[in-house]
C-alpha cells in the first residue's frame, strides 16, 4: 500500500468512496494521517490468519471503545482446546444500533503471515491492503466525519467480520443480528475504483491414484504425478465462460502435492483449484472442468467443495468517484 493512498481527507478505504474533494495543496502527511498509519500498523502487526482472528478482534474492540463507540461482539465459533473463540465486531455511536448505512470489511487474512515493514513510501505486510487497509481507513473516516459534525447517531455503523477468506462464516453469522441498511459499503481491494458486483467462485480438489515403484523400473509402476499433470493441462486449456462486466473466468491451481522422492514412482498426487466465475453457474463450470478431466482417459477422485455464480449488487453506483456532499446525506444511494 502506497502512503499516498492514505491521506487524512480519507477515502473510505482503498476501494475509494471519496469523503471530501481532494485538494492539491493538502499535505500528504499530517496529524490525522499519522494517527491513521499508527492504527494501520497496529492491525498488520497482529497475525490474523483465518481461524486465528482473536488477537486482532480484541485489539479492535479495545480501540473502538477507547474512541467512544458502542461495541458489540458476536460469537461466530466458540473456544476449543485448539482455538480461541472467534467474534465479529459491530460498532456504532451512542444507542443508534439501527443505522442508515453500514461500513464493513474483514479482519482475517490468507497465510502465511508477513510482518509489517516500511520500504520508502510503501507499507508491506500481510493484510496491509486486503483488508486491514480498508478497516483502518474506514474507522478513521467515520471518526473525522463525527468530529466534523457531518454524521451522528443513527447514521453509520461499523462491522468487521472473521472468516471471510475461507467460507464466509463470519458474514453468514451477521444475518442473526436482524438488521438491515439503506446502503452497505464493503472494503476490498479494487484499485481505488468503486465496484458494484464481483465474480463468483468455486473450488475443487482432484486426486490421482497411481502405483508406486522404483524409477529404474517405470514399467512396474504408474505415476500419479503424470496423471495429475495431464489433467491440469486439460483444465488450463478448457474454454471457461466470460462476460462483458467481469471479463474472463480464471482458474488458479493453488496447491499441488505428490510423490515422496525423485527416484520413487509416486502413488498419490492431488491439486486444489479455485475458479473465479465471470458468467454462468458453478454447475456449468463444473461440467466444463469434468469434461476436460475425462479427456485424459484416466480416473480421478474429484471433490467439489463450494461455489456460487457472479454476484450482481443492487446499486446506483456508476463506477466513478462520488463526493460526500450535504450534511446528514450519509452514503446516499
């Protein structure tokens, strides 16, 4: 994240909902920006890989309470011998639990953890953009609007969830709050562009079962790795759907495992794959993938784990930056 994306006039996170017009004379760093960077750093320094969000949520609860927000926690999963209890955070001003607008993002990250670093005018570290950059700028934006009297009780609430990077269990739990809003703005990396929808996703695991043997006698074994490579090659050549709005459906072969040594014919191999769906249903994409795998002439064990199609959000946003105008017109849709 570039420091230049974090000035005190504040975009509502790095998906850029502009609060006030940008002035070319405004200093890049002032006391407000310094406070923002301190919060951003503190969030990044706490490892919060999905499933281990307890540390960062405890920090956020303490911070928001210190800033005079009313803070609720919502248990998503209970404490176990292996894991701390996991909670969503819901914060608002005064007693205004029911608000017109909701500002939301997530506090978990993908692995591995990368520590916070400053490199010139750049900030490095896991979550510096996705999505602790959003969390920090959202909070500071709301604080500045409150201090300026631009918003008040009943206007905006903050929601920070766990589990977004895997199955979305934190956001699913939010439904139990029994609340609705006129407008919801989510903080996600979109290259400082407003987005009103996103691709769908599906994932699957493909397993190959060969026959172990010594590499000096290849005729006595069958390589699961070779089987898997053939299947992956067919998948990469498959014609996946595309759309005008979301572009191409993309495939990521995220993890491959197979074999035990260079001189041993591998008996087992597997790959985990994620597909971002630009058009059509998961079932349609699944059929394309299964047809591609069948073209190898080999047998595989394929487990499809989850999926949904492209998400079209009901929005009046055209995709350009919107300035925040009259008082009390919070996140006007």
